[in-house]
C-alpha cells in the first residue's frame, strides 16, 4: 500500500515538473517575461530614431523596428519583418530608391506604442456619437485575405520630420504628429510574426 502511494506521489511530482518546464524559448509565442532589449535612441548621419515608450511584446517590437529600420536604412530588416507581398516589396524598394535620391524621413519619435483591444479598433463611433480615432477601417478583410488567425493590432503615436529636400518633393503627409495602426500576425506558413497591413494615418 505504501509503495502504491509513493508511486502515485512520484508520478504526480514528475507531471508537475514536466508542466513547469514547457519550452518557452520562443518569445514570439508568449509575452510572459518579455523585455525590450533593443535600441531606444539611434542617430545615423542626419537621421534619428527615439523610443519614448518601450514595446511590451514581440509584436509591438516588430512595429518599432519598422520605424527604426526605415531611419537606419536597414532594408533587409524591413523585408524580414514585413509580409512577403508584391505591394510591400514595391513599397520597401521605393523607400530605398527615395533614400538614395536624398528623399527620406529624417526623424521618428515614438511617443506611444500599444496593443489594441477589439473594442478599441473595431468600434467606429463611441456611444456619444464621437468618431473613434483608433478605429481600423478594413481590418477584417486583411485578416480574411491572408488567413490570419494569430494577430494583434498595434497602434503607434509618433512624430515624423522630413529634411528640406524631401519636403520640396511634397510628401503626402508632411512633418507632424500622427497615429497609425498595424496588423502584426502569423499565417500557418510563417515562422515569425510580420507586419501584414499598415493602416491609414
């Protein structure tokens, strides 16, 4: 009888130990113990990047990296964190081409980066009738188009600054403070999370 009880206790203890040692090495699958260890400020020639608010998940970090890679001219990095679609490849190619011609964003300051709840990004108007500034028009069609089941919508409030030459080209959106949503997700074929959509600013 004592041996049977002892055997049951040993089996229970083993089960508990196995449960506690689940492999959490892939930080992309959980935000538990996540800590942003990347750059908070970067200056390269006349271009600067600054994080006033640090990412709190790998998905938020990917969005922050999008801004930083644009400033540092890390186009391979942009390809790595962006979905492999024709429109995104063309967009990154254009950013690189414009940079070589001296037309680029000179500064990004990230004031706030956060993961939105569905209520925050799906509600077009508040009960008061006021327009919700975080509303993400068309997010559902992006999810459906790419078959995304594992996704988050990340919002970033940032200030961008162009040099004089770029302003002379008349960019669609000039210097100023903006808010933008991003869909960061994985498909069954993706190993890592990627940006699948850039919402309107």
